[in-house]
């Protein structure tokens, strides 16, 4: 009998702050990514998990533009729906 395989799909992004484009262009794309992610997670509770892989400065960059969304990020992280892979020095979020 053939055994069923389980596949896990992990939605995530790895973000380089200035890999190909200047900081401001990359930052505006980052803001769009965060806005879409937070809106999707708020409207679709079945979207259970997202991993933001990169430097903590990406959260800071976003919150400089959208400081009103900090509590959403904190709640998603606390609920385990948003995983922030961060430098060990930054433990505030």
C-alpha cells in the first residue's frame, strides 16, 4: 500500500533592503507587502502563518510609514501567526 505524503507550504519572504534598487523604491514595495499581508491576515483567518525573514529594521522601516499598524503586528506575532526571524539583539517585538 502506498503511503500518503504530507506537504507543508510555508509562506514567507526574505527581504534585502537595498539589493537591486535604491532604499526609497525598495521601502515603498516593503510598505505594499506589509499592507497586503496585514489586510489578508485580518480578512482571512484561515491564512494561519507568515514568516518574515530578514532584519528587524524592515519592521522599523514599515512602522515609520504606518505607525498605526504596530499593534496588529504585535498581536499577529503574539498569536503565532506572524513569525519574525530577527537578530537576537532586538527582542522588543
